[in-house]
């Protein structure tokens, strides 16, 4: 493409991002639209839906959510199951399947929607959008290479950003071969040589993936975080949840964090007395978490983030049973040690890395490592992310980060709020940065709802929406259309 591109027959809708949020929003738009129009899905690089989360080819990297909850369509919970059953034998709703298979599923979802669209066409573009300039005529998306796409509507569907460098990592050390700042960069972990001593900074789900991925060749690994809390495991697929496990008093009055914690603990104790599982209580909370988060005062949100977030994350964002077992084996065999503490400083020495660590509740100690891997998870502090588009929008006061560094502020319709708090005209956001407003906004069961809401709003306001289109319901076990490898292709789970 070259020059400024605009379609003359109907509105143009640009979707910036081709991960789960981008694919789900695009597929929804294609099914909602009933008039002539054009959707342009823009991907920074590589194949659609094959970024950080689903680009891995390692069979050890599995989804952290059971297959039965991974459909892109909340009204058709078996859509992913049908696709997966056509690709693999023995798939059940409780299966934790390879992430690469989910990437193929999203390809399938997109190609199926494009193939059955009525009047609206789908195009793809590869490149990095540097700025979005707006005037009365609409939006102009300018790429780093100088290309421009003109659009009437824009949906930012950008996913997770690479982790931020810790405060003790200076620019020189950040360029060192001994530091792996983003373990999801292709080939980054290949730099770890057999037998090396590895410090994994962080003890969440990223650490689990890295430890299991390099555990076969690395020497002793040390995983360190401020509290040393490791992600818990999902229940065994054969143990199905049952009953109503939602605490009944959470949305009454003006809740405090302590009130919420006490209520949840009472419900967990009640469930245990009936032979239940705490996971059912945490799972039941998903339906009210956004409303609960929005009812908390700023003071209470701050208390939660300072004191309880690590515990919540460990119990809410759980690991697949096989992943948890593999990690337990590494710990039992002495290959992995989990430490609660902080790194005070780190220096390059002749025989590796000299780290000064303060253990939680204890004193300081010096430890030697060969390699440091940043496993702190995706960055969400918008003011600091290394993305030219986000930084240009921030500099122009066209986006407003939330005060907690969780993401972007949006309207109830998911329009992006400018620095003045006014919703941007025809500019929406779908993705994990919605955590600022909804808290639950990082997994498929929530993101698919946001994608549906934005698609319906855009289709209606753009004059494209007619009667709701039929939901594709192939017989269970039917193989997906084609190979699922369609289009130009980004994370989430």
C-alpha cells in the first residue's frame, strides 16, 4: 500500500491489533455489518493471532483456561471445543490445550467470518502505526514507514506490552547479553547455556512458563518476587464445580477491601464445610468483579493493590494442572528455588552476575548468577510503555492513563477518554488495558464480551447494523474450515 487509502463505498473501520481482541472484534463486526463497508485489520508483524500468547510452538505451553471457557463467542460456548475436537483426539471441556492450537482457532474464526460476511470486506495490513491524526473527515493512521490509512472509525485492540525493566537495571545492563528483558522475544531464552545459574525475576505465570521451558538445560534456577507467591493450580479436569458459590453480601453498601476479604473467606469456609473447593468461590466472583471494582473508592483500590493483589493474582490467574505439576517437580528436585525478597542491585562480574538481595523479613545477602530473566509480566503503565502510537497519543493528550498504572480510561461504551476526560469521537479500545475500568479484562471470557460490545456499537453508529446474524454452530467434532491458516497475523488467554 502507498499513499492515503480510503474506501468510497461505505465506512472504513480500522482495527489496530491482530491478537485475540482484534480478531474477536473484527469477526463480530463482520457478522454484525449488513451494508457496504470495509474493515482493515492492522498487525505490527507476523501472522494473525500468532503473537506472544499463541505464537509459541512448544507443546509445554498450554492455555491457562480450560477449553470449555475459551470460545470467542459467549453465546456459543462450544465453538472452540468443536474446532479443537476436529484437530485433536480426546478433547473435553476441561482440557488444557496447546496455545498454538488456539492461534489456529482464531485464524479459523477470522476466515469463517470473512467468508460469510454480507457486504463488508476484510483487508489486512502489516506495519506499525506511529500516529493517529484526526480531523472532520475522520482518522488518518500514519505508519512508521510513511503509509497512511484513512478510516472513519478506529478500534485500538492492542494486547499486552513487554515487561518493564526493573529499577535496578540501568541502560548498560539492559543491553547486556546476561539480561533477558523480554522472555517472549523469539529466541531470547536460547541464550541460556546448559548448566547456567538463572535468576527469574517474578513468580507468576510467566515464571512458570520460563522455568518449565528452560528447566531441562539450565542449572539451578531461583525465582524471586517481593512475597514469593507462586500461581496456584486449576482443579483436575475431572473435578467439576457445582452449586452457587457467590458471597451474597459483596455488593451491598460501600464495600471496603477488608469487608470483601472477610466475606470471601466466610464463603470459602462454608464451601469447605460442604466438601467444596475455594476455586469455585474465586470463579463465581468473576461475574461481579467489575461492578465491585467500580464501587471501591480510590483509597480502597490503593489498599487492594498494595496489600492483596499478589494473593488475588495467584488464586485468580491459575496454572494448568500439568504446568503446576511440572513446576512442583522442578522444586522437589532442587532445580528451582522460590525466594521472597527484592533485588537491591546487580553488577556484572568476571564469573557472572553479582546480585545483592534482601530477603523478606530477613537480612541482605550476595548471590551469583549467570543470567537474569525478567518474568514480571506485561507492562500496563501507559506512560512508560515503549510503543510509538501510545506515546504519540499520550503526548497529544488524546488518551488518559488511570492513576494506578493499570491501563487506559474509557467511557461506558469503551470510547477512549482524552486527557480532558471527554470521549474521543469514533475511537475505541478493547484489550487488557481495560483493567483500569473493569479489573477483569485480561482473559478470553471477559475480552470477548468487550469485543462484542464495541463491535455492536460501531456497527450501529456507522449505519452498518441490521438484524443480528446467525451464530455458526457446526456439529460437535466437525473439522474447521480449511487449515485455519488465513490472513496476515498478536497475546491473551
